[in-house]
C-alpha cells in the first residue's frame, strides 16, 4: 500500500537518480578526488520533493516566492504544514494496519494456540488461522498436543549413560535394585501444561521417580526382577497419573516401559551365581518330583493289587471252609439215615478222586486175563493238564511281586489238607 502511494506521488528513491549529484559539496569532492554525484542523497532535498509531490497529489499548489524565480537568490518552496499532516496521517494509518496485521497467526493441525492478555490466559484457539490483539496487548503460545513425548528415568539417551541417583532403589526385602525406564506421555490440557509448573520435563521425571520408588518399596526383589515387571510398570503408570492430576500438569501418561531391571554392578557376578544355584535347585526338585510321580503311583497300584488278592484269598478260604462245613453237615444227615451205604459211597468217591489224580495204572492180575485196558485218552489229558499247571507255575514265579504266588500255594495247601482230612474221616468211619 505504501509503495503504491509513493508511485502515485511520483517519488522515486532510486540510487541512479541524477539529483544525487546536485549537491553543494560536489566541488569539495572533486578536490578530494571523488566524482561529483557520489555519496548518499541529501535528506532535506528528498523531504522537500516528497512534500511537493504529495501536495500536488492532494490538489495543493506551491506558492511562488517573492523573487518569482526558484533558482534565484530567493528562498525555495516551503513545505505546507497541512500537507505534512496529511502525509503523517497516511503513514500512521499504514503503520496501524501493519501493527494490526502482526496479530494474525496460524495454528497447525494437532496443535493448540493459547492467547495471553498482558501475560494472563484469555482463550485457547483451535487449529487454523487466528487473530489476536498485537503486542504488547496480547501474545500467543503454540503447544503441540498430539506429539508423543518421552522422559527418561535412570539414563539419558542410552542405557550405558546411567544416572545412579535415579536408578538405584530399595525393595521391600532390603535389597538394592537398578531400574531404568522410559515414560511416554501426551498433553491433554495446554493451559495447565504452560502455567501449572515451571519446568515440566523435570517435574515429570521427579514424579516418575517418586512413583516407581513407592511401587518397588512394596515389592520383593525377585518379583521385580522376573515375573512382576509388567505389574510394576502398570502400577507406576497409575500412580503417576494420580499425582499429575493432583498437580494439574495437563499430562496423560500413555505407557511406562521398563528398559533394564538388574542388581547393582558391584554384586552382579554374585547375583548371577545365586541365580544359577537357584535354577539348579529348581531343576533337581523337578527331577525328584518327576521320579516321585513315577514311583508312588506304581507302589500304590501294587499295594492295592496285593490288598485285593489278599481279600480274594480270604474270601476263598472262608467260602471253602463254609462249603466243607455245610457238606459235612449234609453228609452227617445222610450217614445218620443209612450209615453203611453212606460209608461205601464216601469210600468210592474218595478212591475215584485218588485214582484220577494218580499217574499209575493198577491192573488186577488175579483175573488171569491177557486183555488189559489202558485209558490212554485220560493219560494224555492228564499229561496236558500237568504241563499247563507247570507253565502257570513258571509264569507266576517270573512275576515281579513274589507275594502274588503265595495265595495260589496256600490254596493248594488248603485243598491238600482238606483232602487229607476227608480221607482220615473216611478211614475212621470204615473202622
């Protein structure tokens, strides 16, 4: 706007203007060896020319001097005071417009603008083109609310660059542990972020250190080192958010990431040995438990089997004894009815049982007959039965538990004893 006005008035501020050489000291410059016309322009002459052209633009005419010749000995044209005032007013309007234009500002996407009036919060502007009263009445602050920021605790930029005063902590079991972690956060209130605390990053670091020291102080060392890392990080995040909300910092904690959790460097070797010993102990315990899980069920099974076999043997002996007693009672009843017939029948049955189990053949030689009857089919069947019983005895002897054979032998002994008792009773009856 100022340039267009100068063009309309015809004022040219060019360094090539030939009027720059129309100065009174051209002769002096010529004496000094300089060409006439060199050097800065005459400011008085430029001001007079500017006023003349501005007056001509606004319809004012120069008043002729008394001599009637501007180039004569009379004085030159004087600047009109009214024209000078108009010029000053135009310049002032232009300056005011430029000053008002300086209050415009642009807020990028993902940012928020905070407008201050004499240093006091006035309003928050959204993203886009905004305007405020120019300085010194109002100022603006732009805050990035979408950026994920990170604060490091226990180290700076690299895990090797440790900060021992921040990372060393005391656990509940009075052990020292070295923890390095990072906190990621975003801004949820730019006004609180700007005006609630003075040094925001240092405040966040101190809050993070305070929160994790409280969480670690309630936990055991092994829990923090191994299975409790995620829980410690989560509890630290929750506690930090509570403290920051109480301080009204305007921060939202996104995540707490554990970078390194280990014992102090001075006891690292001893701690590694202790960890290896603990691992060996757990391995041996697991091996012993696996062996116990293999042996104990087998022993319980064998004991249960023996108990079942003993119970079966007891039931067998009891039932046999009851059967023999019942049979004896029945025989006694029959014997009381017919003693002779009962004795003969008992004798024949006994001899049949004895001869059926004998391997020899009795031949009656008194008859004098040359024809002998040999029961070969019975002999073959008897031999096969004896072979089967021998095989069963060998299989029973090869069993791991020797007690399993005992009930069979006892059963055979009981049967022999019962046969012997029956024979003796029959002999007594025959007598």
